[in-house]
């Protein structure tokens, strides 16, 4: 049992769905209570009083704080490993071949949480592909949560946070001690730009993108929202670009313009229209490479 009534739960469920398209399943009263308790304390009221106040106010900053509190910001360095293996063994080599004339890559981490994913990508690029040091590399990183993005911008992490997936060799190479914490060095931070973006709301101007990381986002959306989001990503992704989804996510029976490509466990997709043009020499080369599992570069 929780102190949040079913009536209040229904209102919070409607608020987060209309604002962020997140689906709060029945029986999640404990989650609402744990997430909203800090806001209620800060406002000097109970959770029920907080919700009553929100009902009377036009949508504003307090509503946004509640919605952001209900989002999940679970993350770690090189999370799930396989997407980062694919970047190194398959995706980046193919894109380097195709972009050799323009010498430019744009990557969007579309649900970056506190920054571990985009910083992990930057480390893979600079450690594995020295040639990219002379390229124009832009890693865009966004999240719905203003607090998460603010933390990500600092590049500062506790010892407990760096222990979650960061190899010791990479820690010594890419971080600097900051008191009891660690801070990502300037070289890595210089190629990552952060911003607050609600994926179902208006987007800022996003450049044509070579890689979109949209991992572990769609599991919280209903079918209609998934379709709309994949359609918008289709407009953003370059014709030969790559879309990464989470392990529990798929475009199957949602949007048939995407095709899953090797390596299978990476959750990597390309546009069917690009693949229909035939497999190039470089595509065959990286497909052959992807058959040999490799670990995170150190």
C-alpha cells in the first residue's frame, strides 16, 4: 500500500504520458511515491498536496520537475558492450570509408542520461581510430531531464559511478582526479555537446546524423509513439546511417523501413532503402570483421 490514491496516480499517469509519452503501468504507486517524495519535501508539502497544487496550476516548471523525476536515468559506461563492439569493428570503419572525402561524423546520443554513453562513444573513437583526430567529430547528447544533462555537462563522476563499467586503463587515460571524484578530460569533453530535448516534443535543429543511439527509450512508449519517433529518426538519419536500439527493442511490426544488420546483438539498424542498393565492398569487409566478437578497447 502507498499513500498515493488511485485518483492521484491516474492524474500523474496522464501528466507524464501527455508530456513525455511515458507509459506508467498500473501498480506503480510505490514508484510515484519514491520519485515525488523529494519534490514534495522541497515544496514543504505531502505528495497528495503536491499533486493537488499541480492540478490547479497551468503547466510550468513544477510539472516539468515531476515528469523528469519519473523518468529512468539508469546508465553505465559501455552499457551492454555489444553496441560499442559494433562501433569499433563494423560501423565506424564503414562510415570512415564513406565519409573520407568530407572527413566528418555526426553522432546523436538521444537519451544520454548523465553522460556515460556519449563519453563512452568519444573514448572508443579516439582510442581506436587515431585518424579521426583530424576529422570534424560532433557528438550531440540530449535527455529529457534537465538535472541529468546538467550533471553530464560537468563530466564529473564519483568513484562508485566510474566503477560501473569503466576499464582502469581508460580511466587513467581519459579522466583526471577531482578530489574524491573523477572528471572526464578536456579532450573528450570538447567533442560532446549536451542539450535538453523531449523526444516527443519540438526538436532543435538536428543536423543530418550518421549514427543515432536511441537505446532503452522505446520500451517506455506506446505503439503510436514508437511509430512517430521512428519516423522522425528516419528524417534525421543519413541514408546510409545507423540506428541503435536497446536489447529489448525492435522495429519489427512498427516501421518496416528499418532492417536489423550484423552484428545481431548490437541492436543496430539501417534503412532498407540503402541496403536495397546492394552491398558494397566495404559493407562486405566489415560484415566479415563482425563475425569475430571483440571486447571494449582499452
